[in-house]
């Protein structure tokens, strides 16, 4: 069985989840809010997201935040985005697509939630370009004039891919014929595109794909020459003979990209209701510390027992090479180590005609969180 992000993401969603308590001591001079429980100073927080290894200790109670009870709900990114942007918006803390949030803030005056510099999902995106092998596409420059499908034009992953293609290979969005599929083969794992993952630029012609046909079938049937998608399309997972990745040795390509740019693309961030934070300002640092501790727990377990717990024969070598290339804290939280990465995505969004302007970091992230840094592990 081929292990892909599709199967891995499905496993994350299927994993058991419990109710945990969060713990972190801070000044409690704020007034009572609507999430305050009958137990006095204890807050009951609703938190939603994927249960990645780097979040699991927070979700299952191994990492706590003082005087808070956590109700953790597993959900897909499409649903997570929809809940806060066009749904009830009742979750106190939620994982959210970084680029959809940028678009909501810039174009729709969305201010109900603010971001904390916690980044539960990051992915190098060279691996996310799939091609027909019978269309003369051997390098990124060969995409010029080709038909490219996607299920969500303005998703975070697609915005990164277009930005990387333009910055690194000179291929602009206007060099490609774009098609948005009317269905998504990965909808069970992603929840499908949300409102701000379907924003189209005014200066670019984007066609609608055949009714009822998903992006995988469009590529498999030859309706398009290539596909940009965060998830491996069904036709690739099933081994279609004429479907392949553009970058077949994507690991080497992504290593080189990181060495050149220092960018590890951010996909998702963590958002918190602004009214809640106004009432309980200590929560921003409490949550940052808790998420950071959960991540440190996962990385420590990966480093010490990953060789036994994860069914990969050369995992130890992969960890060593990652440390050599990116350092021990290769998945950093906080603004300082991520400034260049966040600014690149903001630039891409405006440059591609999606965000109405180039947003600044201090607009997107809560002021208190701009100075947060992770505690170094001993």
C-alpha cells in the first residue's frame, strides 16, 4: 500500500480523542467571560483541529493549561475554515488555513478571530504538482500554455505553488490555463474548499471544469495536462500509468529550495476569538506555551522512540538529515523564525490578485503574540 498524505490524514482524523485540561499560570485579573464555568476561575475552552502528533499531547491531556478544561473537536480544514468565516463561529480556538484567513482579513474585513503564531501544518509544495506524462512536461517551465486543474484556486497550498513557480522558475499564473473542478476527490479528508479557498483573481481567466467531475478524473481522462493539489489525487494513489509528479525526486528539490530560501511553507495557523482574548488576555501566552510543549513532546518521542513506534525502516537517518539541514527545532512557532515565510505568503496573495493588499504581520497576529518565543529544550 502506498503511504500518502491522503491515507495519513485519514488516520489522523480517525484517531481516538479525549477531553483534556490545559495548564499555564498567568495573571487572572480579567473579568468573567461567557466561557467561564461554574467552577469559578476555570475556563472551558472549545478547541478544534486535526490531531497531528504535534498536537496530540494537548488533545489527550498530557500537556495542560492552568485552570482550563479543553473540549477538543477533530475536524477537516474545509470545515474548520467554514465554521469561523461563514458558519456559527462558536469555537474558542481553532486551526485555520493561513491563506483563507489572509483573504478574509484583507477582503472581507474579518475580525472575529485573531491569529497566534502557532503553525500545526507546514508542507513543502513541490511534491504537490502532478502531470500527465504524455503532454511534454519535464520541467516547471514546460507548464507554460498547459491546462492545469485544481479544486480550490485560492487555497494556501495553491497560493504557495504559484508563488514558488514564479519566484524559482519564472512561470507566472498568467502563463497557465486554469480549470477549477466542480468536485474534489479528497473531500472526506479535507472537507472540500471553503469560501476563501474559491476566490478568483479579476485579471485571470479561470474556467469551470466539467459538471460533477473531480480534479483526479480530469487529470486521468486527459481533460487537463497537470493538477495542483494539496492531496495526492485518487488517480495517482491508484497508480494511473500516465500520471506522475512533476518533481519525482521532490525530496532533493525541496531540500535545495529550503537551503536557498530558508522557507518551510506554512499551511495552517491557530486562531482565537478576539472577544475571548480581550476578556482573558493571558490566554494567548498560555495557549502558545501549551502548543509548543505538545510539539516538543512529539518531537522528543519521535527522536527517542520513533524508530520503534513508526513503521519506517530508515526513520533515524531521516531525522538526522532533517536536523542537519534545518536544525533541531525544524518546525518553529513564533514570529521571529517565521517572518520571512509569512511575508512571502502575504506577498504572493496580493501579487496573484487575491488579497486586496499586502498584509503586514502585525495585522494578522495578536499584538501580544508578536514577541512569543519557544523555550529551548534541554
